[in-house]
């Protein structure tokens, strides 16, 4: 049994929040916690909500939309879509989410912009960057980030907030640092160019501390709060 299996969602959430607070003290910044609830039941989300958590991240559109409907009464939950986006799923995302972290091409941005309902606030957007340059990972190429940022910034129903990455899973600390440093640099460049940019979405359960050291403003934490996940069939996306 790992340390995460041993206690309640509430106590694990509070542990993570105190770790973030401590890391922020050293780096004099303020990092937000996005609780990643993919594959977990709505009851787990309610438990985290009752412990004070308001921002939740989901990866699979249909699963997420079902949970959002089920949790409709919790009106101050902020829903973040963080998974890969297929173009036939953009409407559901545009209609149900407050944030999207995983925009990696103009076509997806354009569809989300067109499909965002007029009565809703602008959809907050982070561009996903393929920081480790792996063919298998989603995300836009580093060279294309600024062009995509310009495109998104011109869409009326989207608000460009920043960038997101999922660095390659590696034990090589120098490679991890290099990826985070690169993200930080791109973030600072975008921030200088766009007033709306304030979000550097990086850091998960295994690399949270290092990500905060490199300026993360939003860590996306699943396992450390909700426990290990069963393998998920990607086809259900
Ligand atoms: C699943 C997921 C997370 C959370 O990962 P943990 O290791 O469980 O903390 C964060 N970001 C993205 C994009 C994910 O898909």
C-alpha cells in the first residue's frame, strides 16, 4: 500500500496544499492546485469539494460531461479539460468547461471559439507544448507556440491564459530541469507579449516540487489526492 492509499481524500488534499504553501514560501510565488479527478467517481469530487477544493481537471470528455451534470448543484466548481482533444468532441468541451489546457492546433482553437455558447464567459485556454519533443506525445512543437498564441489571442470567445506541458516520464533530473526551464522561458516571453497570460500549468504528483521551483502557477495533481487509478481504455475518450 502506498502512502496515498492510507488516508482520506480530505487529509491527502490538505497535505498537498501544505506542501505547495511551503514550496511557495521558498520561491515567493503562489501556485494553484488543480485536482485531477479523471476516472474517479463524483462522490470523490464531492469529498474534495467539501474539504475546500474548487478546481477540478478531467481528461475524458464523455466521462467528464456526465460528472459535470451530476454535480450541477455545486455551481462554483471550475472545470478544466486537460486531455487530448479530438475535433468531434470540441462542442461538448466548449459547452461544459471553464478552462482547456490542451489546445495544440488552430483547428481545435477555431472550433472551440465557434462553439463557445454566447451566454458563457470566454473559455480560458492554455496551449499544450510538446516539451520533450516526443513523437508520441500530444502538444504543439516549441517552434509553433508563438504563432498558435497569436491565433488564439485573436479569437473573441477564447482567453489566452498560458501554456501547459507533460514532460517525458524520466528519472533524469537534468532532463526534467531542462524541460521546466524551457517552459518557464516560453511562459515569460508570452507574458511579456500578452496581458492575459498568467498561467504556467506544469507539475503532477511525481514532479510537483521541481515544477514549482521552475515557476509553475498551477500544478495538476491526481494520484496524490485521489489515489492510484485503474488503467483506462482510451477508446472511451
Ligand atoms: C492524469 C493527469 C494528471 C495527474 O497526474 P498524477 O500523476 O496522477 O498527479 C495531470 N495532468 C494531466 C494532463 C493528466 O493527464
